[in-house]
C-alpha cells in the first residue's frame, strides 16, 4: 500500500470514528464502538470500515445495522470535515480481533492455572 492510501485510510478512520462518537445519536449504536481499520479501494470508490463493538451479539448486530443505515449520512458528515475531493462509499463490517484476543488470553490464563494446580 502506498503512502497516499495509508494517509487516506488513517484520515478516514480518525474522522469516521469522531463523527460516529460526536454526531450520531442512534440508540442502536453501542457506546463502546470504535473504528479499528479502514481499507479503501485503489480507485477510492469504496472504503470498508471495520468496527469493534464491545457488547452482546445482539448489540453488535444492532450497531452494524445502524451504521449501515447511516452510511450516507456519515459519508456526508466526513466530507465536510476532510479535504478530499471525493469521500468513498462506506461499507461497515465487524472487527472481531479484540474478542478473539480476549478469548485467547482467557484460554492461556486457564492453561496456566491448570498447570499450577498440577505442579502443586
């Protein structure tokens, strides 16, 4: 990925995150929602926005539906905040890396605890 795309992705990630936090008042969006990654297509037509949502599966799904339905509004709000000729169409997806990391850490803690009990 070239430097321009890295800058575009970083700018979009920051501004979309700020816009969601400060300007969206949809009750379906969980309070612990953060934009973790933006991947923009080379032609700048589409940006895939990965979001991490702390909460239940139901809250995650509701947040994703709310973000998808507000994608146009978010896009126009970000357009007003950044100096880009064209803000890409936004697609949202859940980022489950944090949850998988937490599960792995819990598993490792469990293995360590079992090992301690067996060695005692």
